[in-house]
C-alpha cells in the first residue's frame, strides 16, 4: 500500500460530505413511505419536498419543476425518449416528415450520445456539432443546422473530461428562434459554477447528486413549465405521474442537503479549486516537458485539468500513479472499460496516440495544497520513465 493517498477523480464521483452522511444515517430511522397518507408517510413526504426545494434553489428553479430520478443517465434518457414520443406516429415509429430532428454535440456524455444514436436508428435526423481544439462548439454551425424540423437541441454545459464550459444561453437563443426545445446536461457544472435555468434559457436540465458530495443513485431533471414530458418509468403516481417508483427517501434527503451546501459554498469552492488547479498546471508546465493542456484556457471548470503526455500511454500512467497513491482518470468513468481513445479528445483534434496518453486530474473539497505538490513531484519521474521505455518519440 502506498504511504500516501491522493484522490484526484472528483469528476467521476465525490465522497459524501460529513453533514450529508450524518443526515442520511439519521434518515434511516424514518421508514415511512412518502406516498402514504398516515403520519409517518406525511413526515417522509415533507422531507422529500424540502429536498426538492433545495435542489431547485441550486439552479434557480421552482420546486414544482424538479423531478427526482435515479441519476443523470435516467434524466437524459427521459428527455430523449420524450422527443421520441413527440415525433412518433400512432404505431410508435417516428414520422418521416415533420419535427424529427435532433442536434447535439460530438463530446456529450455517452448516455446522451447513445440516446441520440438510438433515435437515429428509429429514423430521426441527428446532427452532432463539431468542436474546436478547446472543446467549444461552433455556434455558427448550430445556427446553420437549426431548422423548423428541429425538435431538440441538447448541449452539455460543462464537459466531464476536459472541463470546457459552453455558452448555453447562446445555444438557447438560436434553438428557441426555430421553436426547438433545449436541454443541457449540467451534471458536471452544478455546484462548481453558477447555474441558473432562467439565465440559461433551457427547457430541460440534468443533475446528479453524487457529483456534488451527495449519494449515488439519485438525480433530478428540471422541466420548465409548459415543456412536454413523457415518463420513462411507468407504474405509479409519484412525481406527478412522470416518474413511477417508491421514493428513495434517504437518497433524496442526501441530495437535497448536498445541493443546499453546494449553493452556500459555491463562491468559496470556485476560489479554492481555481487556486489548486493553477498550482497543478504551473507545476506540470515547469517540471514536465512537452505536454498539452486540453480544454478551454478560460471557460473551464475550476477543478478540472486534462493533460496529454506525448510518449507515455495513459493506462501505464494511471497504474504508475495508483502505485504511488494517486487516483486519477483517463477520461469518463463511464467509459473506463473501453480501450478506445477518448471521443472527447478525438473530437477536439487530438490524435489517437495523444488521446491515449491523456490524464484527467479533478479536484474537490478534500484536495489540499500538499496533495497538489505531491502530484507535481510524483508525475515527472513517472512520465520520464515511461517515455524512456516507449518506442514512440515524445
């Protein structure tokens, strides 16, 4: 076992904040079904509604626009399946004429990309917006693609791998002018940068608790009043009939408290993470020759640094870091079983070799300056050793 452990994979998941953990443990004693009419049920229901209000407040929404789900993937799938229902004929097959067009980006989370590909297989027209070398979408390309047939435009607010933040307000203005619905996956943005649904102009927005120091298995979908929605999960009256299933009381409570704390500490979080990221970036630039920083230099999450190390293979870097107690990632945790290079980095123009040699360092509340210094001191000799062994010139 390494003598020191440094967790640098907060974009994959975060630990429970101490306050959230304590509240969830206490909630285990509250066993009432939140759908029941008796006293225990009413008490459980009140706690669910309190959490709903906190989740809504995190994104500047009203509580009745929040629907609890099992997480980001379910929320995103719900939006895309709603579009399927909107564009479908009586037999459930998408109409060949009419509004059966989706626009998304080449760097979305796999649950969005796969949902879009599924709709494409059913006959939808799907456009995948390209991005520049910093991971920014081409707004003019979006403007040229949006038409009267566009049903949905879905653009993630902040990328999970490289941290690039998109101008969602501009996306919304273009999409709305054509009468399209707008969705943004804000799983990585919420709790890290300001998120306000009215300022963004979106109709749907996705959240996940375990990215903001809450529990896994619980998330939410914001649905603007008047926006269409069809349930992905049928069976009960919960969530006004839009998401059936017994309420995950404890998970919802944890989500609500995590959201409340994230809203309270947002400014402090931004300052702290930016300071740590800057220290790590400057340390790498000083001590490791020939590296490439991925993501936008300014419009980027304050806790995320994605670095390509030419001449060193990503998996070998990760294993070497793990031996030294440093836990990082080659990109999306949801794609960790794949040997393919990051689709995000490939979309930015980074070739397969460089994409394979890229590491995402993501920081959080538990990260200290001492941790950052340990990473700065540990990474250079690892890269030097791996480059010396490689047959590829760095």
